[in-house]
C-alpha cells in the first residue's frame, strides 16, 4: 500500500492523481497506523515549515515518519516534504524540524525574485534508478522560497541554478526527496514518480 500523508496542507489531490495515472492505488491518510503499515510513503508539501511541523506533531505523525525512514522503507518527500527532514529551518525566525538529515533550510538570496516559481533545470549529481529515462538537465516545476543545505554533500542527487547552485534533490538509501514538484512536472515528473514506485511495489 502507498500512503500519501495528509497533514492538512500540501498538493494532495495532484499527487494522488499522478500516482493513479501511473496505475497505482494510494491512500491519502492522516492516521499514524495506516502510515506505518504502508510499504511506500509520500509526504507532499506546500506552506510554512512551522505549521507543517505543528500539524505533524498534533496528528501523531512525527514518530511514524521517523520510523519509516530509519527502517529504510521507501519514502518520497516533495518540496516542504523535503525541507522538514532537515535539522532546522530559517523560516519563521527559526524552527526545529525532524532532524533526519543533518543540515539547514536556508532562505534564497535576497537579491533574487522570491519565491522561485516556474520551470528550472535539475543537474544530476549521481547515478540512481530514480533517474532512469530522465535526461540530465531536465526541467522540473519549482515553487519555493527556501532551499536545503545538507551537511553530507554526498546525498545531493540534483542541483539547480537560481542565482546560486542549490540542492534540489537528495537520495539516501530508499529516501528520495525533491525541492521541485514532480506531480506538476509533466511526463518527466511522472517518470520520476514511476521510477520510485516501481522499485518495490506493483500496480494494483
């Protein structure tokens, strides 16, 4: 079963539609036990990191997310679903996150138009099955004001140029997380989601 975590925000409908289009059945859920039973988990995200952390805490979803990632079960984080995995964020005057990936979430430089909104290239920094059939430098859709800066640079799977070269994707074992929105990135985005899903589950 594929669980899409519902914490009261996020692109739930577009993510669920993308998964369904690929031939998979997913359950959109706020229930911690349902999340723990899933063999693949997707954490979408839009909004503010502080609100997201508060919602995850109130719904009892913090420990399930940590358990799934610590057990190396397949997990895909999207946009804010990537940012909350790090230690802390500069957003909202500073906020503690899940600390599953050591590092900071930083505001894009003030001389740039923020948020970055639109298509931008992702330069692949490693060879990984999630990139199968996706040309290096492919365009994906971004909407964000902050970016992740992990301590361990070896987990950076993609980088994007927006005034600075920032980490736009990480891969660590069965954890994949993107700053961009694959569910809004056309056929290339669907291909990435398909590559992630097919590694351990079959269409139902």
